């Protein structure tokens, strides 16, 4: 390069100051301060942008984890929560929803009626057997059992119809005439508190059962009735009756038997033996003794069989059994003086025994005329005497001469 083309920097800067700076207006102090502030802002903005670019993501998380915890302030009490979260739809009541238009289930009336209330309240009874004089409508039960009244004999309480409330079950008796019909009746109350009749549980019968003794209501609603085959009275003792417990359940319209026996076995006390004997005439014998015979007849006119029959002869010591007629006895009669017993087999209703029994007086015995006694008795399986309603015909005199 030629030397004339080499530029001298000193020369050039001097020329610049002479031509350019002369036209430049020098700013005042206020303008200088504004310019400085603007430059500082731009510098800090650039610096912050650079820092953010370097410390994004994990860096910011790290910084946050290591930031000092703020000092705890006062703890404010948390108010009790009274409302749950606001449902997105309409509120649904808990429990099983009722059908549209259905109201709450009504509470069943309390049918537990005390004895005093039942005696003080006119009631309606189910029909008695035809031909009786027993009333049914507006009946006032009594506790005295007087003739011409309806007597309250026993009662119990329990839920017999399954409605959740108790009812009252009573044994009542119509004291009109001599039979004394009985029935077990269930009572309840209606919504107004009035006593109403649910129905008849069981009615006594002319055949069986004649006697309604007691009543119990079980927890499952079954009504248990103690029944007897024969009603006491007319010479029939209450302990002779056979007793059973029978269960009855309400089916919505009536009571029906659901447990217990439905029939009675033959009552052994219904046997009725009747005994007769002909006069004993003693005649002389070649050896000097006197002998004779009597015909004994034993009939069973009752409705029960006699398991076995025992004949007892209350004889004077001089009269002793004689002859083959005594072979009918299951055990040989004794030969010692005093009463003589002859045990026979069983006797069905309507059947009879006929025995020709000989008796003899020893030689030179001064026995004169007199009357012995003959008794016929039915025996049970334990050889115990079975009592009868009619006992006078079980004994007969046995004259001898």
C-alpha cells in the first residue's frame, strides 16, 4: 500500500471532534439522570432473563425446598361442621323410600287388655253350639261363674296376628245349663281403643275335648290350649281326665291347629263294670260237709275296656272255694279262711263273664245263713284299681244258707 493512503488515527479523531461535536447539544443534569436510570433497568432486565433461563425446573424446586420456613402464627379454632358437601343433585332421604303417595306405617293398636278391663267391657263372642241359651252380643263376662252368666276363666297376652302388638286370649264359659260350653277367644283393640273380637281359637265339644283348662301364648304367636277329654262333674273327678297341650295359629281368617295331638286315647276311667250273683244254697254231702254254687255275671257296660278284672269275695272263714269253676281264675284262690280273690283276663266294652263257682263248708261246721259280698274291679297295667264314675253296681250281695 502507498504511504499516502495510510490513515493517521490522531488526525481523524481531531477532525471528527471539529465537525460533529460542534453540532451536538450537551444534555443537562436531569437528562443525564434519566438516561442512567433507563440503562440500569435494561441491564437488570437482561440479567434477570439470563438467571431465569439458567435456573428453571429442578433448580427452582431445589431453591423452594431450601427456603426458610416462615414463623408460625396464631392457630385459629376450626368451626364445627354442620353441613355436608353440597350435593350435585336433589337430596335423597336415607332408608328405604316409600312408594309415591304412601304415608308412614300406622302403629298397630295395643290389644293387651287386663282382666279387670275385660270384665268391665261388653264383648262379642263367637257363636256357641246350636240350641244353647248362651248369648253372644254385648256379653259382660264375670268372674263368679254363677248360673246364667258368661264366666272368664283364664287369659294370656301375646302377638297372635303378627302385627307387632299384643292381643288378649281368654278362656270363657257359658254357665247356662249343666254342660258348661267353653271356648277360647282372641280379643284386640281397634284404632279408637274399642275392644273387638279377632276370632275363636277352639270350642269345647260334647265328645272330646269337653274341658278347656288353660291358655298360653308363645313368642311365635302360637296359642297353646290345655284341653281335657272329659269335663269334671257328675261323679267324674278332674284328675281322671286326660290332658293335652294343643297349639293353634292365626292364618289371617281363622285359627287352625298346628301342633299337639288331635285325638285322645281311651280313658281307662270310662270302664263300667256291673256284677251280679245268685244265692248260694248249701246242701249235704256224703262226707258230712255242705256244698253249693253261685252263678257270677260280670258285664262291662262302659265305653273303655278293662285291662283285667279282679273279683273279691268277702266270705266267712267256713266257706272255701270248691270245684272246677275256679279254674277260670288266672291265679288259684287261697285255701285259708277269709276273703278270696279271683283275677280274670280283660273285658271289652259290651262283653261279659259268666262263672259257676262252688263253695263248701267243712263237716260239723255250724255255719248258718248269712250274706257275703262280691266286688268286681277293673285294673290297669300296674294292677291298680281303676276308679269308675258309677261304683255302686260294682258290688253285689251274695246270700248263702
